[in-house]
C-alpha cells in the first residue's frame, strides 16, 4: 500500500469550522450497513467480512463517531470528515461543483471519502494477503471510515448550513424536551418509529425496494442534488411548523427512511466496485 491513512490526514486540509456536526446516530448507521450487507455481491461480502469480521460492517459502522474524543485520527474530527455543509440557495451546478471540486470550508466529507476510496482500491489491487499486520489494521480502519462516511453523505443535516453548525444551533422542542434540528435528523426521527435496526432495515427494504435500480443507476451528483433540495425543504418547513412533534414525524419520517435506503444501496454499490 503506497498511500497510507496518514497521507489522507495530510491531504484533508484543516477547515475553519470547529464545532462538530454529527450525522446519523448509531441506529441509522447500523440500518445503512445492514441494507448494504443485504445488497453486496457474494465476492464483496466475503472480502469485507475478511477485513472487518463476520458482519463487522454493521458492528464497526459507528466506530468513526466513537473515536471522536480519542487522539487516534483526531484529524477526522478537526478537519470535518463527517460533513460537508453547504449554504442555502445554491444552484444545481454549484451543488455539483461542491462534490466534484470539494470545498475549502464547511467540512471535508467528499474529499475524505474520495481519498479513502483510492487507498482501499490500491490495497485491493496489491494482494492484501501479503500485507503485514500493521498495514492490515490500517486497512481495516480505512474501511470502517468508508462505511461510516458513505452513510453520512445521505444524512440531510450534514449537507446543512454552516452558519447554524449544520442545524446544531437551530433549537427545537421534541415532545416537550429541548433539542435541535441536527439531533432530530441524527436520531430522533429514527427512534420515533421504535424499531430495532434489523426490523427497521427490513421495513425500509420492503418499502423502497422498487427504487433500487434507479438508485444504483443514479450518479453521485444527482443524489447529492436531491439531498440538497431536501435540506432546503427542511429549513423551509421549520418556518411554518406548528411545533407539534407528531406533525413533524408524519411530515418527514418517510423522507428520512428513503435517505437511509439510498445510503445503504450506494454503500453496497461502492463496496461491490472496490472488491
Ligand atoms: Zn459521522
């Protein structure tokens, strides 16, 4: 492996946005990983199991969030690997430009993910079984980041606005308790349905399976643009919402589920391509 994760860390430039903005919570990442695992090719599944352990894709999906206060890969937090905030009112071409050319501010999700994917492809074309143990551990870490960050791409609030810290500064009440817009999309909408991650993944696959082909065939740019328009709608809804939590859930839970499905299918596609 010529490139190493330390090079990624150097490549992913520091950004001015210091407040962390987390995307999908634990259940969300597990749902995405489960959907991906269900749709991976036999070859990809075998390779991913070899590197991460049997169904490790699900068990390690949250690891990049869990190490946020650790010094290991501290740059992933400092440089904003988990999000790519975008200001409001961007034209479609500017949204696509953000994906293709990255951005110097507002997070480094797209840049980090592309660098990690390139590393993983290098590993897979250079006989991974010959790698010594230290490099194999590093490879596993790279894959954990890819699984996690690929999911973060489709959490609407991680494409949200920089000036409110990705919705973290938008205060809300949720069944009488204080929270914020980011946290609602992180966890609260998902938890409101009361499913386990396996039940929820199955339900989402049953509900949105008919869209699978279209999602597989879409480009990253098209799906990003779709997510961005959803973010704009979420902010607009905030202005007219009557602050009834049930109304919020009814309005948005299906959209949230579809994003989880898209994230799972796209992660499967990505891993099928790598392996
Ligand atoms: Zn994250």
